[in-house]
C-alpha cells in the first residue's frame, strides 16, 4: 500500500518540478500509467464488494489530435497538456453511475454518506463524441452570454450532480498552466481533509493522485467511520504515482 508519506513525497516532487522542463512530459506519462493501474485495482476491489459500477475506464477514441485541434481553433482556449496525456494514457474514468445512480444506493445501504450528502466518486470525462458536443454547446452558451473569459473545459459533474442532487458548476481545468492547471469549482468534501492534498486550489494531477490513492476514489466519504475499513482495504496494494 502506498503510504501517506510516499504519496506526499510524489506530490512534493511534482509541485517542485519546473513546468518548462521537457522531461516533465515523460514524468507525467509515467505517473498516469500508475494512475491507470490504480483505477484497475480499485475496480477489482470494489467489484469484489458488489459495487454496481463494474467498469471504470472509458476509452478515448483514436486520433484525438485533429479533433482537439478543431476544438481549440473554435474556442481559442488551449487544452492543458496534462489533460491531453490523461486522455491518451488513461482515457476517461468514472466510479459513479450517472444514469441510474446505483452507486448512491450502494453507500446508503451501508449507512455511509458524506457530510454534504454525496460520495463525490472519482470521474474524469473521456474525450469522446459526447464530451466534444457538450463542450462546443457550453462554449456557445458562454458566447451568447458574452462571457467567454469565464469559459473553462469541464471534465466532471460536481459532487452533488454525481449523486443526483441539484448542485453547482462542474469541475473544470483552469487556463493557468499546461501541466498544473487548477481543478476549478472543487474543494475537498469529506469529513476530513486528505493528508496528501496539495495546497488549495489543487491542480488536476494532484487531485487525481490524492482522490485515488488516499481516498480510494471517494473523497466525499473520507473520514466516515463506516468507510474507513473499506478504504484501507481498497487502497491496499496501490502504488504511489
């Protein structure tokens, strides 16, 4: 199991890295391979518990380059390189059932709920046709409101919407960095703040690392006494990335 100290060490190396260093691309790819392995291990562990979402990984289509170039040309907003790498190496990931919300029943049956009423199961959209269409429509909405400076690439519903509760704006990546964009509209939602959390506002990859390796994919449940033994079992064997 990746210890809190090991996860924090990876966090600190990442935050100290020079964003202009070309070697960062290789480091990100290596980290995301570790992320993909962690997702698969969490999938296996949760499946053994009878978790209703059976497949977490969502492949991104091949030949993303032209599609993303077309999108960027339309919006005038660059997609952060760390997100491009996430799509290339990992694809999309979802630990929640956004159609029938069966995951919510799974936790409710065990008497486990977050302080805000949701589990905030890990989710990052794949770069598929649905996401591209949604993003272009979202951009057009901002254009109609004459508010294009506020446009961001949304990659996940917020914690409330993930559990079919009326909530706030989606989680999105900021425009402030190609490698460490902020994970916007997000704050750690559990009963306690993760020990390995990066300083607020967290960047995208730091969020991914902590949400999976420390929170077992459910930051909204962290600190609930009924979740703790399950969390420790689920993170057993995960390697720090």
